[in-house]
C-alpha cells in the first residue's frame, strides 16, 4: 500500500517524458494530456481517501528504512495539497486547449506542464530536506521553460529576473542544507525534528532556520522579497501565469509550514513572532501594488502577495485554530488564483488588451463571464459564504485567541483593500457602455469558462460545505501542533 505514495509524482513525470517524444502529433498530445490529468486527479483522490482513513503512507525507496533511505511521506497535509494541485492541472489543461496558440504548443508546453505538476507534487510529498531541494529544482526547470514559451520581449526580460532570483535562492538552499547536515548529521525531516531538540548549539540552529526561511520566503514572495513576482508571473500566457500563481508560491509557503511546525519549533518567541511582522508587511505592500495598476493581469498577480501574508500570519500565531485557517486559506487561494487568472485572461482575449482603461461593458455580451468574475472577486476578498471567508475567519480567530491584535487589524484592512483592488476590475471592465461590438471582439469565450466553472464550484463547496471539510482540516492542524505524529509515522522504532 505504501507504494501508492509515489504515484502522484510518477504519473505526471512519465506522461511528460512520453509527450516529449510525440510532441509533433498535436492532437494525440492533447488527447493524452486531457486523459492523464483526469487519471491523475482520480488516483490522488483515491490515495487521499486511503490516507485520511488509514493514516500516512510512507514509501521507503530501495527498502532502506528511514532515516537511512529516501522517503516519500503521503500524510494528510501533503495529500490535500496534491489533490488541489491536480484539480488545478485539470482546469489548466482544458484552458490551454482553448487559449494557447500553435507556436507555444509546439515548444513542449504540455510536456513541461506535466513535469511542473510532478515537481510540485514531489515537493509536497518528500520527507527529506535535500530531496525538497531536488523537487524544487524539477519544478523550477519546468517553469524556466514555461516562462519563456513564445519568446516575447517582455517574457525574456522578466524570465532573466525570475531565473537569477531562483538560482540565488537555490544556491542558498543547498548550502543551508549542508550546514544543517554538518550540525545534526541527517536531512530526513522526521529525524531532524528529533535531533534539533537535542543539539546544544541553539545559536547555529537559529541561524540555519533563518537562512532556510529566507530561501522559502524568496520562493513564496514574502516582503521584502516579492519584488520579482508580479511582472514575472504576468509576462507569460495566461494559463502559465495561472499555474505559477496557483502553485509555485504555495510550495514556498508549504515548505515554511512544514519546516517550522516540525523541525524549528524551539525558538517560537523569536522565529514565529518574526513571521507575524513579515506577514503584516506582506499583506499591506501586496495590496498597495494591486491598487497601483490598471493592468488586470498585474492586479491578480499582486494579489498573490497579500494571500501569502495571510498564510504566514497563521504560521506565526502557531495555534491549532490559526494553522487550520492557514491550510484552509492555502487550498482556497490555490483554486481562486487560478480561476482569476483564467477570467482576466478571457477578458483580455475578448478585448485585445490587459489595460482596464480600454475595457468596458463586457457584461452586456458576456454576462456569464461577468458574474463568474463577481463570484471570484467576493471569494478572493473573503466574503461569506465562500471558502476565503472560512480561512480568514479561522486565521483571525486564532490570532485573537493568542492576543495578536495587530495582525488582526492589518488583516481586516488588507481584506478591504483586496476587495477594492479586485472589484475595480468588475466595475470598470464589465459595467458601462460596451466598447466593442460582438463582431469586433478579438476572441471568443467559448471553452474558456468550463475550467473557471470547475474551480468556482470547488471554492463555493469549500465555503458552503465547511462543516464537512473543517474536521479534516482541523485534524491536520492538530497534527502539525504535535510533531510526534509525523515522526512516529516515518521513523518506526
């Protein structure tokens, strides 16, 4: 049964390799991609149900027991995120079928897309800090190919910044892992959790913890390390922006959540208090960026940043309630960011521009698109009954219970500003006099709204069905507060 844990990585990896060899057969590539994204989603959903019913699945590669061998750990947190990743993969594949031009498809988009999913899934599932670095590199190599796909001037300019930033953080990552190994003699996360508690060199470990945090904060786009993200994520085609915005920064957030709830939990008054301050600045500066532009794609890209701030606030508070809010909000944000990128991409395709000042009246000819955007905007801002409300409510409730009133105030102000930034698109893009007659529109919405509808159904279900989902999420949060659950599952005495 433990061998199931490798399937979320193996299936998209093998699919991506196969697609490289048949890349010239466009129809076959699309058919295989369409089939495999559904197969992957079904498989990971089944594995997730097994994990929730029977407990974590631990695959020991080569039959070497942890901590001596490489382990893949499919626990509840990892599987929730892997399932969400594959849901976004389904929506992204079908959006790509309708939106990507033949030139970009020809340059291995679908192969790189599958490799990206494999890398992201591997990062969520690995139980080894060095292999977290390896899977980071897998997903980054796929993202390097995707960000330059099409080779426009803006893409090449932004890809240079994106690659240099990630190269620097990768160098820092592997160096920090080497430092940590020299101090505690292992990179297995479960054994690290045991040994860090016994090491007397607490000053060195705190320094290593902060270095790791800088790596993950760069990849997760926390203040002040977010400057590279908005334009890098808005430069490539919409489906690629959606994949990046929904998945890549969330791997950084997940890494902070895992490492600082399992390994570095012995200086909470220093590390986690620092996280709360960083979260506050991230929320405020992110929404200021979103309010400062009229580019609809940039507005959505900037709104990635305050969402990361909300998640960091929950990690900083570090109570079971706040961590449940972080997990709920993490899943919500992965789904809603992909949906919003698809929506603004469709708006731009119809209008022929991303400039909000040149749009207007779209709801007259595209009412379904307009009201779907309105629902997505309310969900992003965290209004009831959508999933964003549940996550933010738990986050702020946890902060109040632990007397962190400052981050509560920042969170409430940030939520209002997020609503202002996104509702601006709805008011200016959809209301008013229609600027284009139907025959003047640059593209059709046909086929582009199915992926959006799929994602919106899930975000509505997460809100209205909170009573069903919450016990499982709270159980995950409880296990994060008690690291012994993870350690005992991986290291069997």
